[in-house]
C-alpha cells in the first residue's frame, strides 16, 4: 500500500450529502480487470455537467458532505479518486465499506464534525491551501480521530495481509479448535 | 450482562484480540463473484500467495451475465467472466459457472445451496452480503483489498460495530410486504441511520416473515448505511435449512439475543401504520406510501432528486406512469417473490405502454418456477421471462434503462443512473411491481 504522511493543497468542495459509489464510478467501468486507470471515469455522469464542481476546482483534497461513498462496496470508487489525484478526503461521515476500502489503499478518509467541515469548505472556496497531516492527526488545524493501527498502516504503507500471515499459528489453532 | 446475537457471533469468531490492532475475525464462508475479485486474485499472484481455504470459498457468475436467451455478454463482460473461471481453476476455488445449473445471484445461491447457516461469519465483495443475516449469520460486504486478505488468510481485521435493534411492533395489514417494512424503516432512520451499526431486526412482524421475506429485510440493511442486518434463527429458519438437507446444530438455539442484552440504539416501527411503499427520489430513504403524493422537497438534495426523476411535488404517486417493470435482483428474485407476482398477473395483461421483465435469481429458482408453470403465467401476461442474473438491478449487462425511462423495480437502489444512465428507478415490492405493470401507473394488486 502507498504510504501517506501529509498533504498540503487546495481542495475540491463537493457539498452534497449521500454521494453514492455509483456516482463516483458508474457500473460500466467496473468491467476492467486492472486496478489502475479509473481516474478518467471519476464522476463520469456528473462531469458531463459543465457546472459540476470537479470541472472547475483543483486540488489533492476532497471535502464532501455526510455519508460520502454510501452504497455499493466497489473499491473502484477509492481507486478512481486516488487515480484522479486525490490523497485525502474530509467529510462528516462515510459509507462504512468505502471508508474501509480507502484506508486499505492509502487514501485517507478524515472524519470531522459538520461545523468544522463547513469551515474547511469555506476556506477552500476562498482558494486557501489546507494541510491534512496524519502524523499530527489534524486537517486544516482541526484535530481528527483515527485509530492507531490504521494510522500506523498508512504512515508506513504496511501490507496488512503480510501482518495477518504472521498470525498463522493463531489462525491454524482457531481452525483446529472449531473443526 | 446478556449479549446480543451480533456479539455472540462476533465473540465466537475472534482469532486474536488485538493489542493495538483490531480483532482478527475468522471467516466461515467467502462468496466470490466476477466483478470485485479479479484484482484480488492478481494481488495473490503478484505476491506468490495462495488461497488458504478454497473449501470455504465459493464463486459464481452474476453481475455481467446476459439474461436474454440469445444475447452474448459484451466482450469486456466476457473477459471478466473468463477471468473468474481462470482464477478459480488456478487457485482451486469451486465455481458455479453459467450453465452449471447451480449458478445465480451470489446472495440467492448461498442460502439455496444450504451454504448460509446460523452463527456463521460470511463475507463477499458485494454490499448486499447483508442478505445472509436472515439466518442469524454475521454477513457483510467488503472491498477488493479485503477480498484478497480473506483469500490469503481466511480472516479479516475488524472493529466491532455498534448495535441497533429495529423492533417491528404489531401486525402487517393485508397487502403489506417485507419490502414495505424495510423501505419504511429506511425512510424512518435515513440512508445513513445505520452507519457504523449492525442492525438486528426483531418483533412479531419479523418473526411472522418467511425466510424469503427475511432475506429482503436483511438485504436492504446497507441501504440504511448499516454494515449488516441480522434476524435471530428460529423454527422458520430451521425448517428452511432442513428442506435443503442441512442438519440442525442445537447450539443455534442459543444464538438469539439474551433478554437482558443491551443495544446501543433502539428504534420501534409501528407496523400497523406501514402501507405499500414507493420511492420517489434517488436514494432508498426518499420513500413514501403509494397513497401519498410526491413530497415538497425538504432540502437541496431532494430538489435535485425531483429534477433528476422528472417529478413535481404534489403529484399523487398512483398517477405516475412507468415505461418499464423489473422483477428480479438479490432483493426480490426468489421463488416466493415470483409466486406473489404471478398471482397478481394471472390471466391479465401488461399495459401496452409498459415493457416488463422477470429475472429469476438463480438457475434453480428458474427451474422451480417453470415446474410450477409461473413462466407461462408471466409470458401469457406479456412479461419477458429471462435467465438468472443480476440483470437490470445495476445494468452491467445488456439489461438497462434508456435515458429518461421510468421503471418500477423490485431491486434495492434507486441511485441516479443505477439501472442505466439517465434512467429513473422507483423501488417497490414484487406485488406492486406486478400490479403497476398491468395498470401502467403505480398500483396495488386488485
């Protein structure tokens, strides 16, 4: 997994609640068997609208509304966001599976209270650069919560499967006692 | 203190309690389909890893399958289906391929083949894995990185979810289905009402449901944002399992939540007030009674939804006309769903302005329906009778809506473009879908 420490950038503001993963990457692009190249199809249908936020804002940070990434479990959604150039997302809440998928690929999903997300949206709209710092666990100066294990995996870019394979003896013992 | 059903299943699957890391949870059954697995198998290959327990892994083909008799899958779909066959052969994973007679939607075949059992942990790279919670299993959707993790280790690092009990008090009125119960519950708590939670559905109206009805309810848990939904196993569960040759494990009787178990949150639904439901917007929480009108938009998201759906506030739901009707998907494609829809359309005909299709959830459901003559009922009424697959639930195959087409659908998601770019989806029960096909506008069975 790609390591993440911090990012400083302008931000894209997508102020809508309940953005589902079908919008982030529509179904016709899930037929690819590769892991890369999804960025050009990010928000494929919404980008047809010239007013759509992504068509006139730039940045490596996406600031979104509550329940971002709800719906389908497709990891293609974080793959597309990451491939497009986003390194971190800030939102009041996430679809559980999307959040988990993002953590697994080194795309940091920061969760902040709605009023703090609102503050960052206003600063981003004014063109300010924001810093999301995983070591300090802050986004635009607001402290955020992320468990130590996920943080460690992201900071070091750890291969979680490799970590679990070290528990082989425990897994085998579990299997034996439940056979 | 007593434990909940979720806590009992969780506790009995912990391989290691994390010191500074989440619990490592053992996975009893890993279901695999063609869309979310190719990159996971490729990851194993690149790292020189193998599938730890191919005997606890089962694959099927569903999302990309063309359901028309003569329609081939498009070349990209075919490539993905072929990749699954190659990967399963290389890694020794059993595959129910198209044409095997055991294939179908992954959440239909698991229960049907007797693989889904109470107290299990079940994962699949698909958010509707929550369906299997109907048996009192802890079943949830995962992404491709986690699919690879489970293939390699048969375990998953997880943090326990919070618990939410939705208690359905009272009895269903005639004509109210399991789909209506779960849509009403989502309307009540919202599409993010279950985020971070595992839902347990309980109460007399849940206990009264058939296994098929329980599948429907648990299936839609993810549409409330919940990771999983569960229903305590009981005699209904055991009878269903016995019919599929599964021996009843007496320990399953200890799974239901203890009377003094405490849930992090509780919601009560008064079932007597629930009526047939129809969604009017672009997420499953935007839902109303079929007797209502399209509501005044309460916020920007609702305004946007009405524009996308081409609807005006104040329009009676029953006056909305449809172009298409789809009966199928992992929510409503089981034999009981098809029987219910067939009973509505028996001896009648689909409205001339509607194109309607029925897509059985599995090859076995199709065979059984044909043995009961349901296919004849549907085709005589003007429905298309198709082969098993996910079909128009998500339009990864040739079954899609054209832009602007409006569809009454028994599936689970009315997201923008879900059934085809520009398509407009209204979620309903099989009974309402069938009646709507006959009338050309939203209707309940006569």
